[in-house]
């Protein structure tokens, strides 16, 4: 079977509007999380990673749009525009479009939002992106909670293997909205401070917004220097609870095991783990248990939630892209917010930007509905 | 296993206040609203699963349709089954999203409900089904403007061919303003209906 | 039975959608979670919202809820002592 790669990529986030800038900020230990005071979003001040609205407007304006677009549409279009142009992939009936999002244009449900309420349909979002770029194929919108971004990569690979498409563009994203903030707050899941994944003092999540995009391809001549091969991937349900993660990490354990099997890899092959690390008590503990069941407790690991917050449907894709750059630069980036291990099993949390020869990394994510996804990626050029 | 040999083993639909299995009427309750109808159908199917009443409409609909197809396979089996779930719809979880949005409208009376918020993701339904039938399998929830037989067909084939699943429960479950519709079918190596786009469309449109 | 206990039982049944359970089936000292009524973590969060909305009691630590929601008896005593509305 043909090898499948992740190639051209882009990140539109509070840490910058392109991957190199964002990765440079991470290299320097800069977080996008700040204290936000905006009563339209949440009654009390809260920490989140939010894109500056004026910068977004200005950057989006440069594309010369000829109609009104929502905040998320602007982010997604900006994100995709760059990689479609740079890759010069012609958008034929052999090129797919996958949009991964949990809530899409959910802000348009708010009575004060001027956009029509129909905009809240995820299929509408899909067609707006499709029509902007003139994709020929029907968009595939994936809404699978917090694993959406990484599961979208698996799904692109599967559709390519099946012969449905030759190449697939994925854009993944969500925005910070009053909808999401109020919901996670009702779950008592919000941290009153910048989040601290895996730390003894962790107290919940921050929400963030991002639009990340990538080209999934089998064509060798379409590979950028930071391209990686998708070695194996899998997604397994906990079959335990709709919101709480399994105490034994069953679904995550099975996902990693199954991704390893397809990749023909084991713990010894993994140089780095880009974990989920939301900084809730239960999630981080569950991950520590699942990873240790697979002898992965000693592998350098980070959560990028301390830089971006939890960016929901974009997070898995965003974090995979940062992982690609991490491999390319042979550099491990620290899990910011972490001071002292606060889970019951050992984890090798990265504390400082460190140079290290890297070839292969594991990306994991877990979410509501008991879903878990794991994928193994390997550097193309070493 | 080649994709050409795959079959549709069984199919089930719930719409217009009727529950159908393989084209046969299982239950009908004309004249009742969705919530009354789905509870009557639940009782008729003898499901006995108290958590059903906690679910939102989309989960109730998907859960019941799945249960009709999966119960005979999973209930007497000691061994967990590797049946993947590949669902789709057009309204995602919007019916429940609107309820959550309504609960945060009034800043003076601001009490969003966690029990509602948790259902503001369409894949929660897949979680409910996985819990009931002990499925540690592949789950994915797609949103299309219309039922898309081609994508579901190709995706099920890829899961079977790559041996990520032994069977795939596919279909469409949608709840929107004053309308609901469920159509699920089980892709397997056994069965009498060929698994191809034309058959899927035929079953969907004649349900 | 006190009015508050009766009220709590009614609320728990309707707000937590326990359709199969009648008020008479819940004893004051039955445990609400685990083997008792079988409530789960989302129900606990929902009860925290109920305390706030109906009785003006704000819990910020979900762990506190664990003790308070042990039984109808314990809940009713706690509400009587702390209610602001």
C-alpha cells in the first residue's frame, strides 16, 4: 500500500498566523493564554487563548473576501488558503476536504449574533469553505468531540487508501464562545488560572481557539521538509461513561496498542509523545495509567494546552503539526505550566526546550463520548 | 477480504412514528409527538435500560435503532464484538445546542445544565451505544447536508479492508426542528444484500 | 416526611430523569450514588446547579458535593442550614 504523509501545514492561533511563527513562539516558551474580561463571553474574567480580533480582521482582509464570513470561517479560510496556494494542488474530483470541528459557528446561535441562524449547521460551514476555494467534492465534516482533529487525519488516510481521493485537505478548528465556556464551567472543569497539565496543582482546563490545516497526500513530490509519514492510527471507545474518562484508560490503551500494531512499532520506537493533557484531574490521571500500561512512562511527553488552551476540534491537528515541526527541528518543547508531577504513575514531562535527535512521535487525544485516538508519525527526511 | 464481497446484513429505520426492521414493521404509534413515540417504542422493544431516559432526543433515537440491530449480536456474547460505528446527519446536535443556548440567554438567571451540555456533541450517541453493547471500537460522526451513501460506503469498506472492524454499523440519525429520522444498516461479511452505493440508497429511500 | 425531603425527591426524579422510580421508592437514608439510586458524576454536577438555582447555595468544589449528596436526609439537613432562598 502507498505511504501516506502529512505535508503542507498551517496554524492560525493566538501565537501567530502561520506554523513557523507559532512554533518559534513555543520554542521561546511563550503562551497564548491571557486573562480575558469580556462579559459577552463569560460573566467573570477567565483565562483563554484568543486570537486578537483586529489582527484577524486585518489579515483576513488581505485575502480580499467578497462577502461576510464568521470568525471561525475567517480563521479556517486563512489557514487553508496558504497551504492550498503553496502546495499548488489542483482542486479536482480526486481531492477531498475534511473539516474537523466540535461546534463550528455555534456563536451564530446567540440572539445578538448578526449572522443567520442557519449558519450554525455544520454542513453549511462545510459548504462555505468548499465554495470559497471551489473544491469539487462534497466536504466531509467530522464532529467527534475532542479527538476530531487527530481522527480527521486517520479518516483522510482511510479515504485515500480506499481510493475515494488521492489527496485530502483538512482544516480543524473551533472558537472560544459563550456556549462552550458556560458548558465547561457547568462541568466545574474550568481552571481559575493558566492550566497546568499533569501538575500536582492542576485545576482544570482553559479554552482556546485555533484553525489548523494540513495536506494529506501520497505524492512524494508534494512533501515539505517537516513532512511526516502516518505509520499507524486507531480510535477506540472506552465503553464506560459519556463524559468521564475510563479509570483504567482502556480506550486510550487500546488505541495506542492498535496504532502500534499497524505502525509495526513499540514503545522503544517512540522518541516523543504529544499527549492530550487537558489538565483536568481525571483526564491526566487516565492518560498516565494508559501510557504506563504500555511502558511509555519514560518517553519524553508534553501537553501543548499550556500554550493554546484546549482548542477542541482543532487541538489534535494543531498538536500534530507542532509535533511535525518538533521532529524537523530535532527539539523537544516543554509542557508549560508544569512544576511537579501530580498523577499516580510516572511520566517523563518535558520541562525545557531541549535539542534531541527525533524520528518518531505518538499523538494521542481523548474526549467526551468516551472516544480516544492515537497515531504514530515518522519523519520523512532524516 | 475484498470489499466486493461485503454485505448488508440487516437494516433498521425509525421515522414517521414507525420502527422498521429489514423492511418489516415492528412498531407504529401514529399521532404522538416524538418524545411520547420514542418512549412507547422503547417499552415495546423491551429494552430495560434506565439511562435511556437521561439521553437527549438524538441519543434516544440512535440508541434505540442501534439496539434493535445489535442486541441479538451482543447480549448473549461473552466476547466483546469489534463493531465500528460510522454515523452521520445534517443537524449535528443542534436540537440540544439550542436548549443549552437558551439556558445562558438571561444573564440574571444563568444556570446552564451539565446534563444538557454533555449532549451538545453528536458523538455522545456513539458513546451511549458503545457503553450498552461494550464496544471498544472505531467511532466516527460525520455531518453532511444530505444522506451520503458514497462516503459511508467507502468508509465502511476501508474499516473492513484494513481489519479495523469485523462489522460496521453505518447510517443516518437526525433530529431537527419538528423532524427526526434514523436509518442504520450493518455492514458484514454475511448477509443477502450487496454492500454498494445503489443498494444503500435504495434501502434509505424505500425505508 | 418533611416538605423539603418530599420536594427533593420530586426534584431528583424529574430533573435527573429517573422515570422508572417512584417517590415512595426513595428512603431518606438510601445512598443516592453507587448501589443506591445509581446516580453518576453528571447527576452530581446537576445537583450542584440545583443547589445554586433553587436554594442559593454555591458549591465550588465538586468533592464537597460527594458528602452533601450522600442521602436525602443529609442533603435536606445541609440545605436547611445553608439555604439563602
